């Protein structure tokens, strides 16, 4: 009888702690528009995570949550102001016998420093000009 009770308690414990998860995500090449005439200096990999707990229904991650994750990830490197090759993963986990759900959001990518309008284009311009002049002389 005692073994049966322990088995029943263990089975209930396993069922309560068993959950199902759904995971989805997105990948972008940059976190925001980076001007063509700018210097982009990658500083290193960065990541930020947050888990939201909901009762009965999943707690949705809104714009404020994503902005908080972005700022946390960017702040890990001195001088960083964008994240390039950014990935955003969301995992929804539900525990069936309890009215508890978890929303885990993870933002990862490469922190970078962008300086707008400072890229030196004269080398490229000189190269293109020389190529055009050479083509004109050959004609």
C-alpha cells in the first residue's frame, strides 16, 4: 500500500512539473538602419534574456520589453549603439495542471559602434576615376 501511494505521489509530481513549450524566433541583419556612409565597428557578441510569468494566460512581451532587452545587450560594450545580426527567440512554456505559464525572450547578436558620415571614400573615388579614365583612353 505504501509503495502504491509513493508511486501515485511521484506520478502526480511528474505530471504537474511536465510542461509543453513552443519556440519561435526571428533574425535580422541589423537592428536599425545603418547609413551607407558610416563606419561600423563590431565590438563583440552580446545577449540579454528575460522571463515573464503569467497566470492562466501567457504574459505578452511588448515593445517596452524588447527595448529593455536591446538596451541591456547594447550596454555590455562601451560605445556600442546598435546590434547587428540580431536574433530574437521567444519560448512559451505552459504547465498543464497548474495555471502557470512562462514567456522567455532572448535577444542575441553582435554589439557594434556606428559613426555616421565618417567613412573615407576618396580611395574608392580615386579608383573609380582611374578606371573610367583608363577606359576612355582605350576607346
